[in-house]
C-alpha cells in the first residue's frame, strides 16, 4: 500500500500565507519577550477587571520577582509551581521565572492532595506561587513536598486601591486565610516584590534547556511530567502565530486556565507577540466573559467547548456587538458539529476554528485553516513542519483514507521526554513519532477527524465501538444536555465490554425508566445493535477537568462500581 501520509495531501489546502516549512528564530522565551518589550513598551499587555497593565509595567514587575527568586537561592533549572487562576500574578510569574532561568509547572487547583504531592515531589518544586483562596490546598501537602517558599497573591492584587478595598469590604472579591507553615517561608506576593530592583534580569538559557514541566493524564497510573524545551515551545509559538496570521494589534480573551497547557500556550504566545489579553480569573463565569467582550471588543475568543456552550445559553451573548471579532477558536475537547452552526449564527459563518494538540506537543499540531475551508467536526490539518500518520491500534498497519487509526505525530514541537520515565517515553515516542492515543481518520483532502481515544474505544465481542460517535448522536436528542459513553466489563462475556452511557438531561426533563427507553429507541434507529448502550445512567452533572473536558476515566470507575456483576 502506498503511504498516503508521506505524500502530505494536506499541503494543497494550506492558506496561501502559510509555508510548509518555517524558518525558526533562535530565541528563548525571555529573549523574545525583551524584543516585544522594546517594540511596544507602552502597549497594554493585560486588562484585569478594568485595570490595564502595560508591557513596560509587566517587565518591571517580572524583573522584581525574578530578582527575588534569585535572592532566595533559586538556580537555573529549578522548578516553580504555579497554583493560581488567571490573575496578573500568573502572567508576571510566567515571565519572571523565565528571566531567572528557572522552569515552571502548572499545578491545577482541582488536584487532590495525593495528586499534588506526587507532582511537586516528581518535579522537585522549590517555590509555589498560589493565592489566599487556594492556600489551604498547599497547606495540606506542605510537610510532604520539597518546596521551601510559598508566595501568596490575592485576587485583589494589582486592582486600583478603591476597587480593591471596596471589593474586599463588600465581599465581592473572594479571600482566604493564610497561616504559617512549619519549615516553610510563607510570603505575600506583593511583599516579595517590595524593594526589589526593577532593572533587567536575564539568566542565559539555551534552546535545548527546559522551559516547562507540564503534567498530563494519570489514566494508567500517576500523572507524567512532559518536559518541554525552549525550542519546542518557541517553535510551536511560530507555527501557531503563522498559521492563524495573528498581528501584534490583536486583542484576545480566553478562559483557558494557565495551569493547563492550552492556557499556558495562549497566554505565553500572546505575551511574546505584543497582543493585549483580557484576563479571565473564573472560566465558569459566563457573565464576566460577556461583559468583558462588551467592554473591550476582542478580535479573538479562545475557549474550551463547554465555555462556549455556557455562553450560548446566555441570551446576552447573542446580543453582543461582535463587529470587531475575527474568529472564535475551540480546543482541548471535541466540539459537536451541530453546535458549530448555532455558534456561527452569533459570531458569523466561517468564523469558528477548531484545533488539536496535546501537552506532549507544546501543544498544537493541527488546525483548521484561518481563511480557507473549515470542515465541521474536523481538527483540520497538520501545521507547518508537522506530519501525521494513522496506525491501526490492533494490526499496527497504516490506515487507509477514511479508515480509523491512532494518530502518530512528528515535528519540532515534540516534548523532550517524560520526566524520569525512560520506558514511558520510549513507548510514547517511537522512531521520532509521538503516538497520541487518539483515534482519527483522514479524508482525501488531508483533514483529520477525531473518532475516539484508544483507551475509550469499547470492545463489544470483538466489534469496535467508538464512544465519540455515540456521544455526538446522544447530544442531538432534544432532551439531552450532555452525554458521555464508556465501556464497562461484561459479566456474561469475559474479555468483552458493554457500552454504558451517562446522561445529563435538560432542565425540566424528568429522569425515568420511560425516558431511558425513549433514548435507547432513539439510538436503535441510528446505530448498529452492538453499539446501543446496555446501561443508561442519568446524572446531575458529568465530572470535568479544569478546562471542561469530560473525565471518562472517572465515569468508567463510577459505572463499573455501580453496575458490577449486574447482568
């Protein structure tokens, strides 16, 4: 069989401004930020609850923090954990850690104490930067993790004085208690900056040095630290900015948290491109996002699908003046095709872009074109200097056009390794190809379509069931708000699985056996009998990650326990 993937059919559908190969700059993150600062010192970098922070101000604040980190003994390559929402301190810390020659790791506030303890020990974090409202979570692991210093910021930091005082007094700004920790230095973020010089800090780093250690999926055990180098991140920065044709004049808003790779990339790329970012501290606050869009009229809106769904549920979103909007972009989870039409009825036809990436690829590998044809349900095509091939997860043969296979990706944006896990690194990256665990098919134009995760594929007596297909069909039912299907062991057929569906009904729809039967009949009319779920489980909400991804591994455990041994 001819290797269709080596022929790169996607290249013929690239936008005219996108080259198949890019010439990459040999500049670290700190060096690129310095270049942007020199060009746009007085330009607004951040807008936070009405407060504007210029690139010059951000530079001075990050110099102060970098000087502090060096003062307390941090050396090049030491790790700093970021455990906070999207607030000014997060952006300042991102730049400061790079200036100090250190490495950052995003620490999700949604982690359990056990998960956080694992991550902080695995990467040997020396400093944690958190907020008062999350301080209690750090306190839980303080005696079991290696960090020596905790810097504590607040939601009110960097707000104008009157707004800060009134916000706290009227309890409109959440606050939390901060207490001493045995054997640790607990310091206010603002006190750490106080008195430190604003002069330039630049600890030299090479493109092969680590920039981030970002943790990813503990679906088969503890989470793994993806070691991302200066080169892999800065290469991906150029790939994305080139692909999306983003000028420095861009005004952008995103609810992606920066402790996640998607938010880190969005925030990090924007800070080194001269863009203005509207800061969203609470990704679940649709009204905040709507008011920010109304006030500042961004050119681009970047979110996970669940945030867009919440916006579309809010009548005010459809009434916004979006004349300044170029496009909306979605990532991190599949966006159902039927919802794209609904979103485009508000933002304009052709103004929705879906992309694909993962932590291990720094993160973006594929995207629908900025100007060219966008195909609903497609993740688009590989970006410049990036190759895809699809491998059948069972036979290991290359999949033909239109047939499903696991995505393997090759490109300069790949991570270096999983921290301290050579065997898992060797399993994931084989002959230069990163095996992603995602199953997709490619059409004749070189566009790719995610079908499922390899681990979410259900084996029903030898038949493959791709749960993504069922999820998409279920959410089209008029009474279904959200749905996710998984495989659970079949007690009647050892080695086989049953399909189980967890469903959140729309408000006002009653949970009943009759409703279950109605949904099952709906599926019987649309899919083969072996794909029809043997279990329908109604829930009030589905478990989701910090960026709104449905956590199928948690659903699987829950459903396996609930229906264990039931015929």
